[in-house]
C-alpha cells in the first residue's frame, strides 16, 4: 500500500512518532485504517510518500524520497545554491531526468526543510527579500523579451514545458505577481519596471489595445463585421502584442455589456463599431436584395 501526504504529522488527532519519506508504506495493517483517511490522501503531494512507524529506534528520523534528493542535487549543480523558490517546478528538459519532469520541487523541498534532521542547513535555503525582488524583476524582463509586452493575464504561470524560459523561473505565478506589484509591493523595483513598460493602469491600456485592434481590422478588411470566432493571427499585419487576441469574442462581450467601454464609446462610434450584430446583418441582407433587384 502506498500512501501520500503533503505535510501532516498527525492523522485523526493521533500523534505519529516517526515520519519517513519513502516509496513503500510500512503502516501496520491493524492501525492503517485508524491512522489514514484514504480520502485525505487524494489531496496529497504528487511525489512525496509518507510512511509511518511506531518503532522507537527510528523515532524522529527523517529520510528523503529518492526523487526529491535527486532533484535537489541537480538543482544545486545548475545553480550552485539551494535557495529553491517555493513555486519552482522541474522543467521538461535535460539535464533533468524525464521521470522528474513536472515534479513540484519547490513546494516539496519547503515541506521537508521545515523538519529537522534531514542534513540540510535551513539558513542556506532561505531566499532573502533582496534576492526575491531581483528574481521578480528578471522574470518580468524575460516575459517582455519573449512576448514583446507586459500585458500579463492574471492566471499566467511559467510552464515547465516552455523551453524559452530559464529553468530557474519555471513555476513563477507572474500574473499574480503583477497584481501584487500594482497593489504597491516590490517598491524598490518600480522604476526599473517603468523602463520596460510595466502596466500600472490596466483599464487604460486595455482600451488602447481594443482600439488598436479594431483600427487594424478595419484597415485590413474595410469594416468591423467581426465574427465571434475571429482571433488575431500571428502574421506581420498585426503587432506582436496582439497575436492570439480573441477580438471576435471581445466585441461580443462589448455588445452584451460584459465590458464597460463608456470611456471610449465616441472612438468606437467613429470607427463604426457594430453595437447590434443581428440588426447589422439583416441590413446587409436587405441591401443585397435591393441591389439584386436593381441589377436584374
């Protein structure tokens, strides 16, 4: 039987004398049901296994799972330190063994480092505020280098299978960090963020992006009859920051008033934005019949 747990050392209000991270459970059969709630194990870590023992000889002895130990060793060989960010995930690339790809090393390591007797000096694993701030700045710079802008979605996280990113930045929740900075955190790098085009007033930038996309569409197609399924293509007719922009869905949301565009309504009217798509489509059909009748 294999059991898993994130960080618990108590089950069903019963104290456990020993925690050993291992791939094999050594829970006595007579006590397994009372100690372990199988439903709880479903919410557990992906790669750390918890084994329990009442053996007094091994009491308070901690042993790391081989996958965790191997991951730490590789991380150290690459970075020459063990200050592993909590969000770090093993990237899908060499020299990381394939069986470790996607391993949540940061979260697992932070669980184990809070215990005692694992042979690692906790002081050597703590990332200082200055170091964290610099890492945040470098991550934003890398995003700008890759995507050409800093219009970052709130749910954006650096993915382990995206090889454009340095491995040390994998797992960063950059979208949440952007909102944290907008709320006033990391003040020491605000001026540096300004230089690379950090977005402070998101609503204004969003309006500018909407107007730019509509202007280019009208220039290319002669109207704003934009189907809901239209997505800005990745070609040279469109600036890089608009590639993949779901313009059709956006226009639909504007028409249904899911997005407040009162601030730029005059500009939208001037461009010829279609506020009632069904009415516009019927007028097109009606004009087509009139022209057909005049011709034939």
